[in-house]
């Protein structure tokens, strides 16, 4: 009961945060930017959202194929259809409740393919670690290929942090930040030593060992090069979906792959911040695209278009998978007639 209450409060908090960011995105727009937002959305070519959604669907299919590679060493070979449906439904349930998708993804495949769910959870850890590493690499590439732009943006943020409105350096701000960071490190180190034998610390160590085991397990795969090719393809399709998305709005149609890398980097982080990325994703794109001389109004509109493409395909495909899954697997549960 207590765990259910915590999950409910967590859901309300992240959903509330998303709604607040949506309000903040619109509230901070000037009258001119609101007019630009309306014009951009009214004149957008929404038909071009469909190719972007198709690319995202293909990336989900490749993700299912990659998951099969991780499952095979366990001694099981699930059907591509069930693996794909479970992957889509994982995304679908994540929109409803945070982290529910990973559990449902394993549960659904375990039910229809007779695979122990606990074994599938280990493959999920490997998948998440691989995606985390890929995201870090994307962020590094983003900074490397447009260092001047990122540097300028970082410098602006740093100046606003260290200087007051009159341009005077406020050393106490940086001293306060460093002091807080030092205090956090000291306290965490002290707690780790004091409670080294506690259940919590043992759990943390177990998680870290599991992460390392997930990383090293990739080199033992029989098809590790195919696994890496699938991984590369997934992230390339993400980039291409954003690139095609630029053509939906005239204001952003001239942007290239540098902007794609930025949106993929910071947008991926934003998707983790709130329920399904709602609010956080739009707000991030709104603040990011002005680096490429895009007004905040059209930038917010484009953030909505990308978010709708990503979320819409998951909702549509998720509902379809829920309907088709029992039909496709019906023969597995039919009881043979006595006369046969």
C-alpha cells in the first residue's frame, strides 16, 4: 500500500512538473513570439510528420531485433513479432506510469514466449547501459562538432551565474556552489563508510556490479557486430527523423545535422525529466533553437511537432499491439480437441 502511494505521488509530481513547464513555455513568450508560434503551427506541413514517425517505428523494430540478440544466450529464441510488440508496449506503458514500461515489456514477452521474466530483466539492464553510453557519445559529438556554439551558450549561462546585472563579479556565488558540492561529496563518502554493511549500500554495489556485467556481456555475444550495427542504426534513425521533421516548418527547414545532434542530445535528457517528456521536451527545444537563430515561438512549435511525432506513434502502435497480441498468440493457448 505504501509503495503504491509513493508511485502515485511520483506520477503526480512528474506530471505536474510537465504541466508547469508547458505553462512556463507559453507564459514567457512575448506577443510577437506568440504570433510567430501561431503562424508556424498554422503553416506547418503535418504530412511530413508521417515519414518521421515511420523512421521512429523502424527504429523500434530494430530495437526489438537487438533485444533478441541479448535473449539468445539465455537459451531462448522469441518470435520477432512478440519481441517487437513487447518493445512497443514497453514505450506505451512508460507514457502511463514511470518505469512501468520496462516491467511490462519483460512480463509480456515472458508470458507469450514462456521465458522467465527475471532472466529478461538482465537483458534490459544491458540495453539501458548501451543506450546510456550511446547518449553520452552523442553529447560528446554534439559538443565537438559545434564547440563555438555550445561554448558561447555555456559562457552566457556562466556569466549570468557569476555576474550581477551591472556586470560585477560575485565570487560568493561560485564559492557557495563549490562549498555545497564539497559538502555533498564529504557527506556521501562518510555515509558510505558508516553504512558500508547496510542493505542499501549492498544494493548500490550490486547495481554497479550489474551495470559493469551488462557492459562486459556485449563482448561475449555471438553476434556482437550485428548488435553494434543495430545500435548504430537506432540512433541514426533518431537523427534522420529529426532531420525530416525540420521540413515540417519553414522557420527550421534550413537547419542541418548539427542542430539534429543538439536536439537529440538535450531532447533525450528532457524526455527523462517528466512523464513522457511532456513539457520538458517542448521547453528544452524552445530554449535550444535560439542558438541557431530561431525565435522562441517557432522553436516551441517545432518542439510540439517532434513530441507529437514521438508520442503519437507510440500511442497508436501501442493500442494496435494490445489488440493484436492476443489474436496472434491465440494458437499457443488453444486446447486440442479430444477427437483429434
